[in-house]
């Protein structure tokens, strides 16, 4: 039994728009969560894919290889919070004073 569906590979889908269209079609055809993957690099792009309901989740491959802290940067960009191990808390940048969720 599958719990989530979809790997949308750029060898078939050469644009982010095509990936989003396909993801939306898969979502209509199934009731399990759909993950969009391929060519996702920007925070706003990722937010739009989930925010519009084109997919339930996004997955990153090359983007996260290049920048493993991408989710933290995305959270900072949107004014959201992240849980981080204690030893990271002192690294919080001055301009993102509320980035780390320290139980407030
Ligand atoms: C180094 C690397 C290894 C990958 N290995 C696999 C794999 O073993 N199986 C798979 O289905 N996809 C694999 N992929 C494809 C990714 O899961 C993903 O579908 C593809 O890179 C498109 O997403 P991206 O644009 O975020 O990189 C790999 C991609 C990269 C860059």
C-alpha cells in the first residue's frame, strides 16, 4: 500500500509548469498525498506549488545538495520558525531573531 505518490522527473518534464500540471492531474486521480519533484529551486516557487494545491509536498534533490540549509533559508524568508538542535541556536542571524523555535 502506497502512502504517497509521484516522482516527476525532468527528463520527461522540462519545465516547472509541466511538473505542476502533472502533479495537479495526479492529485485529481488519487486520494493519497502527492509530492512534486523536479526543477524546484526558489522559495516562492515551492510555496506556490503547495499553496495552490498543485501538490501536497515538494521534494528537492539538486537544490538541497547545493544548499543543505535551504529549508532554513526558506523559513527565514517567510518569517516561519524551525526546530534546530541546541548547539545551532547561537548561530541565529541578527535579522532573523525568531527563526529558531525555542519554545516561545
Ligand atoms: C545525485 C542524485 C542522485 C539521485 N538518485 C536517484 C535515485 O536513486 N532514484 C531516483 O528515483 N531518483 C534519483 N535522483 C533524481 C531525483 O530524485 C530527482 O527526481 C531529480 O534530481 C529531479 O529533482 P531536482 O530538480 O530537485 O534535482 C537523483 C538525483 C541526484 C541529483
